[in-house]
């Protein structure tokens, strides 16, 4: 069983090994108000205004703040329904939020609404986020905003220990939902594209993607990243250079020759 200090150390290691611009986010679902960690900011109670969940995540990753979001703190309805803080009204289930503005076919819009990832209604009262390196709670999952090169290293790292490969369903909207709910429901990693709201209202950048990792897979991820750093193949060690007949690793040469290719080391 990993301790809180282990997760804090994971946060420091991720930032150092991947040269991340913002902190990995520790995320935990709240069952009761007693689960709210000490020192967490409550938007309505403490500032008198609401936040989008993506803005709460941005505060955690950019400003290193801890933010607890209950139903009354939310400004955007999407995570309120997806995290089970409210039941979806028929208007949503019938696809009327998407048809015809976002989806041209009414039945397709209805199917999308029906299959949208959601947690059980009433199981949780909210969610809390914090920078992983200083979180004072053990996360259910960790969300890492990264560029494509950092994502490649994360995928290589998570695969190293057990050959685990990530399968994701990509969606253009509701990034705060898609980077949390599938991970919570399946225990699997997820890649998410920041949505328009995340980019417009929470400053997600054009080169950013989100890699989400359930807490129980963090040890394997860190072990894999450490292995490739020590082997000289980590994120900060890759030097791009476009060369014809560039040097090949020994195993590549061996395999190429097995299938009749004309290569050399």
C-alpha cells in the first residue's frame, strides 16, 4: 500500500523527469464533507463565485492550489451530471443539448447522451484536486497535462513493467469528464483531448493533451520512466536529428536482417 509521501514523491519525479510546465493533478472523489482535506479552497464559500471544474484543475496545476468542488461550486453542468452530483434530465438524455448544434442526426445525439460516461448518482458529493507533489490526500487518479513527446514517454513508461498498453476513446468535449470518469470506472489509463472550455476558460494550450493514471498504476509508471531515464532514453535525453541511415540499436539491426533488410549499425 503506497503512502501519501509516496504519491508526493511521484509528483516531484514526474515534474523532474518530464520537465512538465505544470504540476500533475491529484484527484479524489468525495463521499462526505468530512473527506474534504484541510486547507482546500471552496469556491463559493471562500470566494463567493463559482468555477468550472477545468478551472479548478487549472488552479491545482498552475497555482499549486487545493480546490474542493461540490455541486454548489460548479459553473458548468457537464461534470455535475457526469460525476453523479445530479441526475441527467430527459432534455439531456434525449440528445437535445447536442442536436442540431453539435450533432446533425437526432438519434446519434441521443445515443451519444445515453453512452456519455457517468458515475452513479448520489455516490459522491464532489471532487477535490491538488498538485500531486503537495497533495494532503491519496488520489484516486492523477491527471497529467503534457505535450505529445511527454505523452509518448508516459505511454512507454506505463508499458515497461507489465506490457500494459493504453486504449482510449477520444471525445472533443467534456475533458474534465473524460479524464476522470472512465479511469474511475475501469481502473485503466486514459488519454484526453482538452475541450473548448478547457482551452477558452482554463488556459489549456494548443500543444497539451491529458494523460490520466489510476492511483494503483502510478508505481509502474514511475518505475518505467526511471528505467528509460537510466538507459539514456528519457524525455530530456532525446536529441532530434533528421539523418539518412541514422544509427540503429542492435536489436533493430538484428530484426531487420532476419527479414531480409539491408541495414547496418
